[in-house]
């Protein structure tokens, strides 16, 4: 039985400065730092466990540049 996503994350990767605040604060370990760099030259945050997102909003609150959006998944 697969776990259905209730929440979807969207990250503006190109403007992420890789501060890792969202990674540190995520209780579900949904995010990780990429090995790649964006147009600004920073390693950006990427989504690695989307299915574990519980929509708590901690990542959104901690992002100093408001680069994370959380959506309710539709059926």
C-alpha cells in the first residue's frame, strides 16, 4: 500500500541560498541540500521525501526568503 501525499511542496531552487534552516526544522526529514548549485552559485535545498510531508509549515516559516510553498494535494 503506497502512502498518498496530502501536501505538496514547491521550492524556488534558483533563488535558494542554502541556509539549511528549512532542513534543520523539518521533523519529517523531507528536505536535503543538493550537491548541485543554482544560478546564484549556492547549493540549494531539494525535496527528497515528499511523501513524508505533513504540512506543518515549519520549512515555510523558517525560510528567510519565502521560497517555499505548501499546497494541499487534490484527489
